[in-house]
């Protein structure tokens, strides 16, 4: 018997065993739409793709937004499941009017209920805008299954966000600045002049390109406007709601998984601030998306998809 040959075989099997133990087993998820029961109603979700890479759970902006802004990710060609969800009170999920449900803690539990429902043992968390606030809160409470994080145009300190907004408002014409100041002092947030000023700000720092026209008239969609105004406020640059005191800067240093953190060149989440956030995260990569405002997937889809794909490829190695 060739004992030398048997030794080679033994070493090979040992290496294969070690390698298999070091790689998390990715459970196959069924594709399609569904609902998960949470306190206050049902949360809609959709699983797209059935590859063997880590699932990516998507947390949309708002609060009170929908997952429609993530639709371009379907074009990325990622070889793993993308999990879309509309948070409670918006989109295809149940409507709510009970403000006791409109808390960061309740939204964290919605994400955890969906994770349990889908039996996600290992996944990537991807939050955008308000979704990054929810994302850092979720990770701080339930870090075990999260293997990587994407923070798109993040907000981790409302004070810093408002300071950035003041900087950007100062770039607007004096007449527009006066309109904003006057109507905010008067509490006239629905005044046409104020709304015109808001739209100008949005066209520069939120969405610089016209989004695709999609007919959703056949969908029975829930508006999250009440949630937005209760939790945040009347506009992107004015916070009067429960998130006015939000600050999770101290949590960033506790993240122990790889993080991609990016923002648009002209984003209301200003690049200098987001780069500062990145400096607080031990294993992070900062990217600025050129020619884009807050809606990076809308304003520079190709660059954003490439950035996200490269990060996902890296953490799936």
C-alpha cells in the first residue's frame, strides 16, 4: 500500500474540512412575494434571485418611504437573493395611524421578525438614508447574523444632518433663504412659496435627474406621509419629529463587520460628513458617487451598482 499517497489524500480531506467549516452555509430562499406578521399589521417583502451568495436585506429611506428606490439593484446581476421590504405603514405593507408604532425600536423589531421568518442565519444589511438609521439601530441590537453592511447616504446624527442642511441652504439665492426662514418661523410648511423652495433644494441635493416613470396605479399603496412628518418633520432640512435627537455616532466604533459607506457628490448627506462617519468604523470603505445627489441609484446608477457589486463580491470571497 502506498502510505505516501494515503497521507496526501488525508491532508486534502483535512483542508477541505477546514475550508468548509470556515464558510457559512447559505440557506436557499424561495423567491417571490409574501407578508410577515408584526405588531400593528403585516409587512410586505419580496425575495429576488436564488443564487448561493449572501442574501442582502434592503432597508429603504423615509421614514415612510418604500422599497421602489432599490429597483435598480435588480439589474446588478448579483448572484444572491435581494430581499425587498416595505416597512410597516408604507408601500405594500399595512397602514398605521398609531404613533406608538412609529419608533425606531418597533422598526428594528420588524426587521428582526422578517429575518426570523426567512430564517436568515447570515446576510448583508443595506440601508439607505433613514434606512441607515434603522440599520445601525438594528445591528446594535442584533449583530449576530449580519456579515456586512452597506450604508448609502447615511444619517447617524440629526444635529450633523441639520448643520449640513444649513450649509447647503446657504448656497441658495438670498430670496429663497428668506422664504425658508420666514415660513418656518410662521410654521407655514404647506405654503406654496415654501414648497417651491423645498423643491429647489431637492432638485440640487436630493434627486438631480428625473426618475423613471413607472405606472403603479394598479397597486394599492399606503402613504407614509404621516410617519415621515411625525418621526422626521416637514422637509428634508427641517426636523421637528421624534428623530430630532437621534445620535448613534458612538455605535459606529462597535461595528465588527466590513462596511461600505457611500454618498453622492452633491448629496444632502455631505461627503465630508460621511467620510467622517467612515473614519469611526473600524473596517469601512468610503466612496463618493460622482454626479449624484441623495438618490444615488437614480442619479448615477451604473457607478453605484458597480460600487455595491464590488463590495458584495469581496465579502463573499
